[in-house]
């Protein structure tokens, strides 16, 4: 009898595990960093040695953001590494080490900028004096996405390294690069020696080159960045009274035992005090209390049905009191994007990683108008409308065709409502029993699988 109970209990926990895994695979599609909409996306760090000197070299380090729709916002990037030998940073321009470390072994009035074995470098702020700047520096660590603003998708600094090798056989590449924003998410590979970079002069009449170049590639994974989603999707349409809200607990649960009290009521007078209280953890979101607990909600409303066209209203709402999202972006997948006719006040760029399929679009705000999504509150939302041309062979309001298949906000996957809850056409009202049936079948199937393993 006891054995039977124990068996039952263990299969029950396995079912829970299976359900959890199923849920997890729905919530995080790109756990390993691979993203089907941006398969080659990466951040490449280029370390160009420009001159050798008696005790080391001068290098220019450049961070290229090749991610189409992932940017680095204020307070900006933090780049770290481990020196291979006893190198010290004698001097820096366009960037600085966060800590000098112990330079007591150096005599004299001029001592190194940083003696740490594992330095952390940050960008300088805008307004830095010209004599401390280099090209592409001093933007407070903010890097735009490649599609939104390629000119600002690059960040550079220059450093003089001493006690390092003085030729290409003795210089050693730094190891174990880390890139934080300032949270985790990026994993960097080893430095590789590549063909020296070439630089074209401004008048394009002369090409110079670095003495030696190392490349480091860093990849993002949403799974490393945060364990919970940060965004969810809600749906509605003119043809159905019901609004499909974000899944409950999509990004967290209000009455969670493990993390209680992490939200504030919207009308609460405590918002300012709650904001100042947890100052030391000030990059974690402080969200308004909702059933979904997400910092961001994207709402897709099918608004009008014209004869030849149809119209959608998209609203992005910020529930995070601690964040103004600058240079926000959205990626939306819907089969009708091939025939998107008009967007209002959003910039638009089709994303076509596979030339034959044109069903994914990237949107971002118009500069100085709606490129800043303000913190939670009355102005914490932005909206736009989209007009699509109806292609007769594919267009339909049935089976939720009018709703997006996937949405990303700032590159992070948003939790969608389950497809069987999508608003139905009034006459094609499928009874809700099917969804219950589906669930039951799923549980039964997993039971069978699990029992098969017991
Ligand atoms: C990084 O992105 C660039 C631009 O898309 C691409 O050419 C390069 O191959 C990528 N590097 C890696 C290691 O994926
Ligand atoms: C590099 O420098 C080391 C030490 O200074 C020296 O022994 C070596 O001959 C140099 N190699 C080349 C290729 O110049
Ligand atoms: C170092 O430089 C020499 C000539 O200057 C070149 O032949 C050699 O390939 C270089 N080695 C590396 C590792 O770049
Ligand atoms: C770099 O990281 C690896 C793995 O964590 C470790 O084995 C290695 O010692 C580190 N290298 C340095 C120079 O710290
Ligand atoms: C090294 O990085 C630079 C800048 O991203 C890139 O242009 C170059 O192709 C890279 N080299 C290799 C061999 O990946
Ligand atoms: C967002 O921007 C507004 C206006 O610039 C500012 O008053 C507010 O403090 C900012 N909020 C946060 C969380 O940075
Ligand atoms: C994809 O569709 C958009 C909107 O109609 C169009 O502007 C774009 O040129 C198309 N791109 C490709 C690669 O077909």
C-alpha cells in the first residue's frame, strides 16, 4: 500500500515536472541565445593594437552591437576581463575602470589608471572634455540596436597597457571577457587573433591598419538575463465583447510566497517611498500590481474591417515605476506583414531572415515624439495603428488569424495568451468545452508517458 502511494506520489511529481517543462518551453523560446528572427545577432568586441611601446601597447577597443533589435540602455555597458599576465592599464581615454585597485608597487607621481587583475570598464558620460574623448565614446554606455540607429550601435575606448608584451608573439589576449548591462545576459567567447583591422581615412585616399587585432563575440540569452518573462500580450477585437487579458502570473504572482510584496497599487500614495526604499536594488523592476505582474503589456486590438483593408491598434503599456524605456522596440510576427500598407507614428522595418518569408516586422518610436516609453502612470503608454491590405487567399478573421503569432519587446519574448482563448467570431463560437478537453487529453497523455517510465 505504502509502495503504491509512493509510486503515485512520484508519478504526480513527474507530471508536475513535465507540465512545468511544457510551460517553460512555451515561455522561453530562445533559452540558448538562438533567435530565429535574428540568427546572426551578436555583440563583437574588437581589440586593435595601434602602437607598440617600450613596455606594452596602445589599443582601441570597440564594441559593435550587431543585434537587430536589442540595445543597451542607461546605465550602460560594463566590460570586464582577466589579464593573462601582470598587465596594468596605464592610461585610458573615452572610458574608465570602475576601480583603480592596488597600485602601491608603483613609485613616483604618475601611477597607473588601474592595477586590478580583473578590471571593469565603463563608458564616460556625454559632455566629457574633448581631450579625454575618442571616436564613438562618451554616451554613458548606451548602445543602439543595429536596425534602429547603426551610427550609434558602436562604442569605443582607448587604453595604454603596460607590463604587456611588446610584439605580436609576446602580447597575450585578455581572457574571460564579461559584458553586463549592468545585469547578466551576455556570454562572451575567447579572444581570437584575426586579420588586422583596416581603417580608411576620411577622404578615402589612404588605408591604415592595426598592428594586431583580437575579436571576441558575445551572445545574449534571455534565460541568463532573468528567470521570469518581462512582457505579456493581451488581445481584443471589434467583433467580440471579450478582452483576452495577459495570462495570470505571466511574469510573477502577486501573492507569491517566495517574493512577497514586490508590487505597488497604482493609486497608492506609497509609490515614491517604495521607489526610494529599495535603492540598492534599483535596477530590478518595481511594478504596478496586476494579475500578470509584467513590467510591459502589449495590447493588439483589431479595430476596423474595411472592404479592402483592415486596421489594428497596438498599445504598449509600462507598468514599471522604475524605468523609462528609451529607444524601445517591438518585433511582431503576423502572416499579413507582407501587405502592411501604413503605420502611424511608428518606424517600421521588415525583418526577413529567410528571404522567402516576410511575416515579421520591427517597430520603434519616432525620435523626440514617442521613442521614450515613460514609467508607469498616466503617460506610461504609447500606441500606433497599422493598416493591412487584405489578400483574399489568406485573409480571415476566423480562428484568431488576425492576432499576432509572436511579439518581442526590446528583444525579449512576450507571454501570449493560449490560442484557444482568442476572441471568436460571434457565429463561430466554439464552446469552451474543447479547451477543457484539450487540457484533459494533455494531462492524460503525459500520465501515460510518465507511467511508461515508472
Ligand atoms: C556577428 O554578426 C555579424 C553581423 O551580422 C556577422 O557578420 C558575424 O558573422 C557574427 N559573428 C558570429 C560569431 O556569429
Ligand atoms: C618579441 O619580443 C621578445 C621579448 O622582448 C623577443 O625576445 C622576441 O624576439 C620578439 N619577437 C619578435 C618576432 O620580434
Ligand atoms: C607577427 O608578425 C610577423 C611579422 O611581423 C608575422 O609574420 C606573424 O604572422 C605575426 N604573428 C601573429 C601571431 O600575428
Ligand atoms: C577563465 O575562466 C575559466 C573557467 O571559468 C577558468 O578555468 C580560468 O582559470 C579563467 N582564466 C583566468 C585567467 O582567470
Ligand atoms: C572581427 O570583428 C570586426 C568588427 O565586428 C569584423 O569586421 C571582422 O570581420 C571580425 N573578424 C572576424 C575574423 O570575425
Ligand atoms: C522618467 O523621465 C521623467 C521625465 O524626464 C522623470 O521625471 C522621471 O524621474 C524618470 N523616471 C525614471 C524612473 O527614471
Ligand atoms: C516585406 O513586406 C513589406 C511590406 O509590404 C515590404 O515593404 C518589403 O519590401 C517586403 N520585403 C521583402 C524582402 O519582400
